[in-house]
């Protein structure tokens, strides 16, 4: 049990599966109590049964429902007696060219990945106890844009900028804002692998549990941003600072990604 998290109260969005559920499990194992937020009530209730009703509670809602987000922190405080941690993890991606998707679909990506975390963070800040944290799950795509994931890259870059700026503001309140920026993660969020750009698969794939470990590392150490893998984060930073280098390396990375994708599909029996 991690003493720093024992007795703390957390909100985790996108908590019915994947990274969010992995984070919730690790928080509960560390002694925290968790409000699980996602759209699917049945999956949340399954998670509550697994984690225990004394440690977890389900809040079925869509993060695009701002009225529901506005009242969520107060509801959690009433249920668990306080609020210490907010993990904005719910995400959406529509892969492919911008012209393959409607304007509404692209706007949904921005709303889910950026506007909703901004909204919920603002609603939660007055309720967070001193020493509390906001942890936003971004992406390597927010560090360097990925072709054919324009809206997703934009949303995660915006979330990254918001978090870094927010952290400077929150210090006076005794609060910290952190980022976890993973590359490809082996969850259902990957979706139809054939539509995932080869460039994405050029970086080592991690598990939801490994990303959850990084979230807890932020909470335990106060590290402001953890890229997963760290070497991929360094490569993304170089690509952002030197776009010509990124363009030059892209064909090589795409070839490696295509080979990794074939190997992944073979492992999954597809």
C-alpha cells in the first residue's frame, strides 16, 4: 500500500475498461477510494463489484454532458467525504484523413479529449484538498503530430499545453497538474488496427497497467510529465523541435511500424 494515496479520493474518467480501469484498480490497491466515470453503466457496476462498494462508486455519464460534469465533484465529495485526485482519461479518436470524417465527428474528438477535461478540471479544483493532483492522460501524438490523426493530435497537444500552464497556476493552492503521454497501448482503444497509421506502431506498445503505473508514479513523485516509453518521448520532442528531421525519419519509422503492425496482428490471430 502506498502511504501517499492511502485514504485519498479520486475521480477517474473512462474507468470502465482499459487504462482507466487499470488506474482505478491500482488506486484502490494503494488504499484510495475511486469514483468511476464512463458511459456504460453495466461495465461500471461490474468494476464496482470487483473493487468493492466501500472503495468504488459508479457514475455513468458521458463526459460531453457538461451539466453532469459540473455536479460530479460535489457528488463525489458527498459520497466519500472529500476529493484529492482527478484523472482525466476518457478519450476518443477517429482515425483517417480529415476529409474522411464529418465536421461533427472531428469536433467530438476535441470535445471529448480537450474540452471535457478542461471543464471537469475547472469544476473539480475548488473541491480538491491541498496536496491534490490533476493527472491528464495525453499522448505522444500531443508531443508531435501524427498524420491521419489530426484532430486527435490537436486535442492531445491542447491538453498538454493546458496541463503545463495549469500546473503553474495551481501551486498557490497546493495542487499539482501532471501529464502521462503514452504511445500505442494494447487496449480496445486501438480499434481497427488496419486503420492505425504505421507511424503509431513504430513505437513500442505498452499495456494499460504500465500506463496506470505511470499515473501512480506522478501521484507519488509529483513528476510533471511521463512519456511512455520515455525514449519515445525523447524522440517525439526531437521531432517537434526539428520538423525536417521528423520528415526525414518518417519513412524509416513507417516501415518499422508496418512490420510491427503485422507482428501484432499475427499475435492476435488476425
